[in-house]
C-alpha cells in the first residue's frame, strides 16, 4: 500500500449543510500535500474525518490502508495531528509534554527519554526544557507541537493551519522542519492560508464550498490558470464562485 | 494499561502545580466542615417571650419566673394588654406571648384548673412548634409543682407515667456529632463531582481533548487515568476531615475504619463518575458548573442532611431512592456513631454499588472520541 491517503466521494453533512461534498483524491506516501481553501470551505471537516474524529456521512476513505469507518483506532496509531488550536499543556514543562504524549502513544520509557533529549536538542530548547510551555513564545510552541505530533514516528501527519499567527522567519523554520520530516518518509498533509507556503508543497488541492476545484502540482496549476503565483490561482478559484 | 500511568502522572503534576486550586480543594472543605457543623443546629435558643399578666398574683409571678430562668427563653418584659402583645408579635420583637388571665390563681386553687394563653409567631413553623413544645413542658412542670404543694403528695389513685428519654449513640443530643459525618460526605461530593467535571471540560475548551482523541488512547484508559487522581485526593480530604472531626468535635469512629473507608471509596468513585458524565454533556465549564450545582443542591436538600427525610412528601421520598448522598450519609452516621457493620448497611452498600456501575457505564457510553 503506497497510498498514504485515499478518498472516494467522501462527504459530510450537518443537517442540510454539506460541509464536504464528494471529495476524491489520493496522497502518495512521503508526499507534501497542500490542502487549500478559504475559511469555511470544508478543510477542517475533511481533516477531522481523515483523523477519525468525525464519522463521514457517505463515501469512503483509507488512511495508510485503514478504513475511516471501521479502523479508526488503527489509524490513530499511524497518524500525527496538529490542530489550529494549540494542543500542548501550558501548565506542563517542555519535557513533561513530550513524555506525556510519547507515553500515550505507548513508547517505552527509555525511548521516551531519548526522544525528549532529541527533540530538545533539535529545537535548541535546552535552556527552557524544564520551563512551563506557557512561558514560551508562540513560534517555539508551534515547533514543539509539531515535534510532539511526530513523537511516535507516524506515517502521516495532519497539520491544520500550523503556522497561523507567527512571523515569516518562524514560518520558514517551520517549513524546514516539514521538509526534514518529509525526507525521512513521513507524509505531510497540510492546510494553510499562506500562498507562499502552497508553493513549497509537492501537490496542492484547492477546496471551494466543500468541493475540490483543482488538484495538481503548483507549477502545473499556475500554467493551467495562466498566472505566475499560487495566489493568482487561488484568487481566480475563490472569486469565481463568490461573484456568481 | 501502560498508558494510564502517564495520564495519572500528568493529572497529579497539573493538580500540584495549580497551588491555588490545591489549597482550595483541601483547605476550603475543612473550613466548611467546621463552620457548617457549628452553625447547623436545630436547637432553638433565645426565644423572646413577653408576658401579659392580668392577674398580678403570686402564682402568676411564679409561672412567669419559670420562663425567666430557662436557657431557651429570654424574658423581654411584661406587656400591659393584648393590643401591645399583638403589636410586638407583628413587629417580630417577641416570638411568644403568654397571657395569664385575671382570676388565674383563684381558679387554680378553687376549681383546680386554670387557663393560660400562648401566642406564637409561626412564620417559621418549625421554630414555632419547638417553642410551643418547650412552653408546654414548662407549664406541665409548673402544674406538677403546684399540685404537689397543694396536696402534699401526688394524689393517690392517679397513675403517673413519665416518659424518660434516653438518647443512644449521641447521648448529649449534640448536633455536631450528627452533622459532621454528613457534611464530610457532602464535601466529597462537591470536590469529587465538581472538580473532575470541570477538569475534563477544561481540556475540551483548550483543545487538548481533541489532541487526545487522535491518539490511540482507549476509553477506559482515559476514564481510569482521569478519575484516579481525584479519588486519591478525595480520600486525603476524607482522612483530614476524620482527623479534624476527632480533634475539633470529638467525633468517634465507632465502627470499622476499613468499612468507613470502603464506603468513602465507593462514594468517591460515584462522585467522579458523575463528574465525568456531566463533562460528556457539557461543552463549556459554565455549563458543567451549572449542571453540577443543580444536581448537588438537589442531592443535599433531599439527603436528610439539613432536614429529616421522614417529613418530606411521598414523591420526594421516592426521588430520594436515587439520591446517593442519602445512602452515604446514612452509612456514614451509622458506621461512625453506632458501629454498624457491612451487614447492617447492606442496602446502602448495594444501592451505592449499583449507582457506581450505572453511572460509569453511562459515562463511558456517552464519552466519545469523535466529535
């Protein structure tokens, strides 16, 4: 199974509202897949279905070969997840957060210690390793949250707007980390509102009103729409429906 | 099961790091235990009594005198007539007015019977009833004294039956003895139920719950890991309460300490289970707080802690069948004061066990890892 994510007409309805409307796409193992769309386009709903947080209404999907209806617990063992909402415990230290999440994923104790040292060293958090997470700057917290999402070496990691609210330098550092993880073979499934970030992805999809309107490499997409940036592509697609 | 230790460890770290909450959880209940035990008292003291004396004789004065030297009454003075008596009652400055009619002494000595009138302010019905009871006892006492004086001896041929009360297990009829075990368990309900509910809902609010839901953590692991720390803290609190009860109020534990801890453990599991159940139906701490409060007030008022359950209407007594606080207070009082055994407390034990199973089953059914 070399498909990390595979969906077929995956749909989620909330009453009359169709949040995600028959989306069909594949993500290859090791790929950086950009999942774009305006606010309310249905990205978060789609991610939640893929992570097993939300039961789909219809359609089908598999994550690393596991079915999103029946095998949610197996899915949870092989995925990492970092939501828009900050997911670390502010009243625990850096080291305690790593230990807790690692423990929850069932890492043995020696491995927990090794992982904590490794993350602290990579992120250069040595001086604040025993400080409460609450005292760290936002950019550091987000890089730590990403490392924690990878603590159990998942095959796929879902990042829901991981870089919201941080400065361009920190964003750049964050993307360096994403590349490193991808080089180690982790599939990256990332949503973002920053179109420069979209250019870093291997392939991107653009969602508008619950549907996937375009899916291709950034270069092919720019060529198809005759513009020179992903921002241009996004404007055409998003405005195209909003003025109708 | 390996994962549970990490949850327990994390909870304890967070609890001990939140110094304010920790202090509140341990110190506030102890303060409440002392204050409530001292304050909750059904004894009626300092009833203000006024007398309308229309007879002005020795007997009338002697009768009035009886009320002057009894702890429960405070003699506020004579009033000239009914009119003033009404006014004082209405104003609330007196609780009780005794009217001694004219010819009281003459009727008593000549006809061997006389009447006095008692007027009681009955806005607070239970207080009025108790006041009247006290007053009647005094009148009967007076009656006896007069009769003995007049006849020299208790008249033959009249059999006197006196009821002598003996209060077992709480010989001084000390309300503190009665209240402390009750309040001890009420406090476990507050800390166990409220803190655990708020703790879990807080994780929902800050978003860490969602993070936990994408991990392979199992339902029972989450529930056990989350609830264990609160049960442990509840047991610490209970121990402190027992020690305080002994030191401050000399409340004994007559029965088996093991049994009383067994009941405390059972009740705590139930409390945190209720907290968990409430957290599954609440999205915000506000909602959880409201739900916990609503339930707690109901449990406490119906439990018989502050008023006796026997006087409640039938429907309230039916409602009490599902009131865990009632069972645990019954068990607590009986085991602590009377030395009851598990066999004596079967009903309480089985009812609480049933509720524990029911609540935990419902909570784990309601608890979802999906949103």
